[in-house]
C-alpha cells in the first residue's frame, strides 16, 4: 500500500495538516460577506469556580475573525493562572490575557498545549513573552520542525493577514512530556494525560481532579463537524473511551460549548468517526473509486452541521486513504 502512504503524505503537505488553523482558501469556501464583523466577541465562561474557557466560532479562520475558531481554557489557582491552549493568532492571545486580567491580577505561569494545530498554538509567542512556561507532548516536535508546519505558517501569513504576519512564529515547549505528568500549581493539581496518537500524535488531555473539569482538546468537537485530517481515527475512538475514565463533571472540548453530559456529548465525534471508517473502509476494500464512493454515501445525518461543506469531503478522503493502508 505504498501508493496510499505516498498520497497521504502529499495530501498532508497540500492541506498543511491544520484545517482548523486557517482559512483553507477562504475564497474557495466562502466570501467576505459571510464573515462575521470584527472584532469577534471573546467572553470567558466559568464552568466551575476558578475554571474558565473562551469559545471560538464554528467557522473557518479568516481575517474577519482573527482565526478565533477554537477554544482555550484557563484555571485560576492560589498562586497563578494556568492556560490550556493559546488560540489561533497573537492578537487573540493578547485579548485572552486581557480577559484574564479582568478576572484576576495573578500572572499566567504555565500554558499547556493539547496539540500543535495552528488554531491552538499561533498565540503561544505572546504567553512566552509574558514569561509563561509551555508544556506539550514531545510528539509535537515532529510537526513543529516539519515542512508541513512551515508551509501552514506561510499560507496563514497570506490568508490571515494582518493577524498572522512575518513576526508570527512557532514556539517550542519549555518542557516536553512523553507520559502522564502531574503538575501542581498553588493549591491545584493538574493531570496531563497523553491520549494520542488520535486527532494528532501529540494529543494531551488536562484534568483537574479537585474541580472535576476535563479540558479535552480536539478529541472532542461539539456543534460542528470534526476535523479529521491525518488522524489515527481508530485510536481516536479508543481515546474517547479513555476520557470517560476521568471522573469529570464538565468537559471543555477543543471546539464548541462545554459539556456536562460527557458520554452523550462525545457520541457525535465517536459516531462520525465510526461512520467514516465504515463507509470509506467498505469502499477501500471493494476498490471503489473515492469520488464514486463519496457520492453514494448517505451524509444526511451530518450535512446540516456547521463546516460540513468545507470539512466532510476532505475528512472522507483522508479516511479512505487511511483505510486503504489498514486494509490487508
């Protein structure tokens, strides 16, 4: 199946592995009239005392929304503030810092990266400059120093200017982890649990046991079509089960509103991945050409969801290639 592997590598370079990180040719999938007026509101939501998040739009990244299309969280401890993910542009990270300052005078001491997709990390340089310690899974290094990351940033400078520009750069972690890590900041313990390879090789979930809050990153999407990209969808499905082992009363996903019904609200992501694997796996085993298979598939249960148009065909194609590789 070398041909399938090669095509996946080519496709990865073409789409730059980060649908959530930029517009994926905004002019192709929409137009400026569809874009929300700037600036997009950034409103922190407190899910339990001391645990907050801001919710990005269910949209493609664009100059109009500053690439505010993903969530970021922050936890106020007795000592300082711990941020989970850094949003999709330096301007957004500056706005997040300003919102945090309205809630507490405490500084941001740490940023935990759930994965190195552009819409979650292009704001890291702002937190680094503010003196925060950045923690991420070491598998993120492969992306960070890859042609994929370089090409994604180059494209974002064109598609998302002026919010992404020549001064925007990718940021190394201060600490790379490769296993479960307990982090105690002031009176709060954080459990950093690697759960990849799934959505990405470097997925990390962040659990706060004392507050029963789980920041799930992009393992969980709510109210929109997930971005599958080059994901290991089989392991992603298994990883969703691992998230349920945490005694979480609230889950903050990478995209969409917080959930108080973990099993129910993970089901959309799981069912979508299972359906992609079933339909595209059958086509790959039968050697049905992708275009024919895609046209014959019943997408009615998903086609009403935000970002179905831009995302679904690419998700299906990536899964088709993956299933070619998995098929004996």
